[in-house]
C-alpha cells in the first residue's frame, strides 16, 4: 500500500498560490489537501503543477451552505460536483450541520454516494465539530444506518467534544478506523482540537494515543487492499494555534509543526517495513 502525506492550504492562504505550491513541494510533501481556487488562473496553475510534479490532490468541500435544508442540499451537490472536476484521489467533505436531524444527514450521505458513483471519485465525510460527524455517538448512528459510509478520521474533534481520549467509545473508534480512507493528522486533547505543540513532553500522552489509532488505520487499510492511503498534516493557524493574549503572536510556527508531523508520519509508515510501528 502506498501512503501519501499531504499539506493543507488552510493557514497559508496569505501566500501567493504559486509560492504555496512550491513551498509545500520543497518541504517534501506528496501533495495537497485543499479547496479549489475561485481564480481560473490559480486553478490552471494548480492543475499544471500537479501534473508536472506528479503530486496527489485531495479536494476539500467545506463551502456548502443555505438558510434552509433544501438550500444547503442544492449547494452541497454543486460543491461536490465542483470538487470532483479535477479527478482527485478523494473528496474530503464537511457534510451537514450538527443541528440537522438525522434524517437530513442520511439524505446528504445518500447524495454523496450517488455523486461518487456518477463521478468515480470517493467521497469521505470528515469527523468534524459542527458537522455530521461531530461526535462518536452521532457517527455510530450513521454507521448503523449506512454500511457504505467512509470517513476522514480527524479524532481531534472527538477528543475535544467528549472531553476524553475516547476510552468510553472503543467500539465506535474501531468502526471508524475500519471506515477511514483519509486522515487529518492533528493531535487533539481533552480540552481542544489542537495541542499547542505535539513535540512538548506535556502532550506526549496525546501524541501516542493518536499514533496508536493511526497505526490501526494503516494496518486495516493494508488488510482490505487499499492501494493508496492519504494523511494530511493539519495543525492550523490561530485560533486553533494558541497565541500570546497581548501581542497575538502564535506560540509555535504552523508550517514547522506540520513538517514535524510529516517527518514523523514518513518515518513511521513510509520507511517502515512490516506491520509493527515503534512508539516514540
């Protein structure tokens, strides 16, 4: 199984598009996890860059909106079809709203499955606060109703929402691992979706929890014959990143943290033979 490690666009929007693409490539990433640019020039730049350098693309659907469910549903269809246009590895979808009733979330899940079948692009639903997969409890209910649902595993949201390291949700985590086809590699903890610095000894326990889950995701995808599994290093900017309350200066460098995660994932999974992964 091939493993690709991707960079997010989130947090680097201030850079010129070409500068962003080149910065990520120079850092040794395999590709990008991003929403498609509105600017046609930047979109062509992205497509040409991907082709020239043989880099992997995951498109990111987060823009669906609407005052009513029908408005949201129509927007959701448009956004997913747009994300499928360049033929990405998969579409990472921020599906629904946490206040939508279950029945409406099931409608959206079924729409995504229909679009996936029509376009040939896998659509995975991110376990994200404020969305369909905001909690392990809600995700388990959807798992029970739709056996085909696949996810982007971002367990940092679940540790935050449940104020736990998910020790009370072991069965749901196992099922989520089985259904994971993309990973957002950010370390959360009981009081937030992002530890201040994954290199700090204080948060070693959280890092090891997430590595344990990711090890299982890698092993499970090997067992079922997944050809390519993708990880996105997704440490984010302020307000995910803690900042000095007076100066607003971030307490760590986002790109540096994401490169730390990239190197960790690379050494753990891409350079490791066999099924055993060493703990830090």
